[in-house]
C-alpha cells in the first residue's frame, strides 16, 4: 500500500538504513536471490541496484523482491545483464541525470544533454533500443503525456522499464509551478496501465506515493505477454 504522509528527513534516513539492511538480508538468505552479485542502497525510499546477473529473469526477481519491502517507493538499477550494461535515457533531464552514464534528452542544450529533442515530436530513438527510461518531473509539463508514454514503450526493449516521478496532486509542489498542466495520483498510474484497447500495454512493477511525489516503475508488455493479475494490482490501486 502507498502512504500519503511525508516522513521527516531524519525519519526517512533512518528508514533507508533499515531498508538497506532488510534488502541485504533478502539477498543473503532468500533462495531465489542467494548468490546473485547485486548490491542495494536506498535514498528516499528508492532502491538503487548495482551489480551483475546472468539474465533478465534474475533481474526481474530481484526487482520484485526488493519492491515488496514496506516503504519502498521505486526500484531503479544499473545492473549488468550477461555482462552488458543497461542503456538508459533521461527525458527532459535538464542539468541532472539520474545516473552518470545515462543519455540525456531535453529541448534545450546543456552539459547533461546528449541530444536536443522536443518531446512533443516524439523520441529520436529506434524501436526497442533502450532498457530503461527516466521521466522525472516531466509528464506533468505535457498536455498530451500519453503520447510520450507510448513513445517510451516503443523505444524500450521487451520488459524494459519506464520510471516516472511526478508531484502528487494534493501537494503544494503540484500547483506551485505554473508550467504544470497535468496532475498525478497513484490512480493515474492505474489509468495509464488500464487504457482500453491500448496497443502499448504496461505492467505496474511498482507504484507509490510518499505524500509529495507519485512514483511508478512500468514494465513494457509485448503483444503476447499476459496482463497484470488482479491480486498484483490490488497492492497499488483502489
């Protein structure tokens, strides 16, 4: 379940320490994860995974197991799969990349921007070219954000992940910026994943709210992939 009470910075730091210990315990003793060369740290309830796995199924199991810990808002990673580092892009990155080595896209040139691109025109990326996409405080600025969400799906490899952060609609941050044209709730994530007859479908690997920000880790589904079951969806959505 998600929370709409923002913890104090001191409490969140302590809870991040607890989460790191709980995640290390999972990796050491859970039979599905034991022996994997993966490390986890936490920052603001966001899990950051690094290391190496043999295949995508191992990475999926780690992501899902860490995401089940109470208080985790999102699961991000730079884990190498079969020796290959993930290809990760940041859309609307401005001056900040979520990870060093990410490929930054923005409509204005800058030190962190690898490619100047207007998101209204889509993503200048080939189909199935990237493993992860970060849309951090971006979608709320777009009138037709579903179009760029679909573009992200097109650009992701099978089982690639779109990481979304947007201000929660009831927090002052949502209305303080006059360039925000859309409002978000965890239920908005449900709507993205439940669009009727959508050609580009998503599985919500994780969705949460910390009282200020809505988080979502959305896995791109292929045409023949099964959809999310009701029990999984009940973890996040009413």
